[in-house]
């Protein structure tokens, strides 16, 4: 089938996720193959993968070791259920995850997307208190602009107005604490920004801790809500407050896990030990949909013991613990060790910081936020007043279209914040090339602001 026919079929039958309906008027980007950090479309045009194919690719595409791990597993079995019967790669992967995770996490519950991993954590936290016989702890606390997935449960603990407002009456109420956004605060003193949010959290816990089951956080860096970095020490204080008030801490490492922010898991930056931790995206190197919710022995024990109906965790998907996915995840984690990848990521992060300096000087770049290889570039109409562009101009989106023309793929989040999250193995030369495109794309879109095309 030629590319024109594929495009027509795509326009006729595909319903794409998180895609503004007016975007369908453009010819769709249809990817056909990839090698390393280069993706190729059906017309043979090449693109640098500036967003790790939605923040999950780790070693580049078509990595031999990962391809081989899947082929080897495929000759044994592709899938069998985990409901009441384990399988070999899922056991080995559980052991590996427990070895590399913060020390108190000893149990691994599989699922198949970041959203389901968080949904599971929320259900576990809820049922934990029920099973312990402690009544009334049913509410969840979350941070403003938090993103934990698109299922009804995870939208409930999320708080991105644009994504969630239409579903409001379908969702359960969460208690929302303002995220300590340094860039948007009247004080630029991290300590002041941190304390303001922490005091609000303390007050909420003091008043309502008997109702609160758990708190969800995206540790160190918030993703879809705008690529915001927490002030230093914030996460540690959240952990301490959760301990003090007997509230379970759920660390959502779906975006930040597997080296992305410069540690294997982002909680390690502040030596935080969550009660529940969710992982997905980078777990399989970006190859297959495997996710996991890690829990402490304390939580696990509240579900097991002498027979009673409630001593079951009522959850499980058909593809939970898929063998192909677990096999490739194991191979992925082996490469991390063999190639000392987290350490190398930190060297690359320093180089990116240098490269992004020039980007931050551009007239319409308000803020550049980075932790490891997770970066966000916020575009503003007025650098001095930090005034955003009118949302209907969709400047962030148009900037990424320019970048696509210049051969790099990425997407915006929040208010015109361009995501820059290349695969961890991107070479310095490729990083330079990507940041040059980033810069050019921003210049081109802001130069053409009066252009009727920008709407
Ligand atoms: N949690 C966080 C922090 C995320 O960034 C995402 C996805 N961007 C999710 C959960 C949901 O993951 P998935 O898209 O795999 O369902």
C-alpha cells in the first residue's frame, strides 16, 4: 500500500489519543521503522526522537539485545495468565525490581500501563486501611497539575483542568495541594516556595488525616502538568509528613523512573522510601506495555493471612505479567548495569544544561527546567511579566510542528511547555543537533506570530 493510501485510511479510521480534532486536517505522521534515535516515516523522511517516543524509549530503537530477548522468549511462550499462576520472566523481573527499588519495597504487582499501575496503587492504599480495620481513611491527596493517567481512578487523583474538567462529575474528589512552582511564584527563593506548599499540606493533614488514605506524587519532576521541578527538600518533607500523620506515600515513577532524572528512581534524590511505587514507560526500554506497582511487605501483609473474603486484592488484567514484556524488561535492566547507564546519563545531563543556555536566552523562552534528561522549555509572550501566549494560539504545538519540519519529534505539555526528553543513549552530537532544532523551531514559530497559519 502506498503512503497516500495509508494516509487516507488513517484519516478515515484512526482515532488518535490526545489529538485535537482540527489536527486531523493535516496529513498524519505515520512512522514505519526506526534505528537508534532516528525514526523513519512511510515516505522515508527521518526524525530525531526528541521525546523518547512519549518519554519511554531508553536505549534507542531496534536495540539488538532487546530484540533478541523478545525473539528468544517468543520461541518459549508469548503469554500465559498471571491470575493464580506465575511465569518465569515475571518472577525474575520481580526479583530484579525489588533489588533496585528503594529498600522497603518487596512486592511487585504487574499491569500494563502507567495509568493501571497508579490505579492499582490507589486501590491497594484504599483497601489496606479497610483490611487493617481502620475506618474512614478513604480520601487521597494530590498536587495541582498532577498527572497519573486517564482511567477514572487516576483522573480522580490527577488535577490537570484541561484534561479532567469534562469528566468532573464522574470522578471521586481528591484533596489538592498547590504544586510549588518556582517560576510562577512571586518569590524566587526555593525555600519560600517549598515552605508555602508544605505548610498547606501540614494544615490539611492536621485537620483531616483520619480521612486520608494516601498521597500521590510525581517525585522531583512533574511531567504532563508542565515539567515542573520540586524545590530541594520538598519531597523529603512530604515523606516526613506522610509518616507523621499515618498516610501512605504513593510515588508515581512512571515518567521519572529508570534513570530519566539522573537516578535509577527519582525518589533516590532525597532518599525517600515510598509505601507504594509505580513504574511503566522505561521499564521495558520502551518496547512493550508492562507496568508494575511495588508495595512494602507491610501493605502486602494486610491482604494476606487467614482466610477472609477481603484477603484478596481484587484486580488483574488479561495481559498482566506478559512474558515477552517481562523478558525484554529484564534485558533492559541488564543493559543499565552493563553500560553503567545512570552515571552516563548524568554526564549527558550536564552537557544538555550547557546547550540549553542558548535556548533560555531566546526572547520568548520564559523558563528552562531540567532534571537529568527530563527537560521542559516554557514559551511565554512576555519574558519580563511571564505572561503566557493566549491558549488559542497553541504556540507550543506550532513550535513542535516547526521542529517536525526540521526533523525532530516532540510534543508540548501544560501551557506551551516543550518537552525535551531524548533516549538516554543519545550521543552528544545528536543532542547538539536536537537542541539546535529546538532552538530553530522556537525562533521560527515566534517570528511567524502574525502569520494567519498560527491559530
Ligand atoms: N503517571 C505519570 C507520571 C505519567 O507521566 C504518565 C504518562 N505520561 C502516566 C502515569 C500514565 O502512563 P500511561 O500513559 O502508560 O498510562
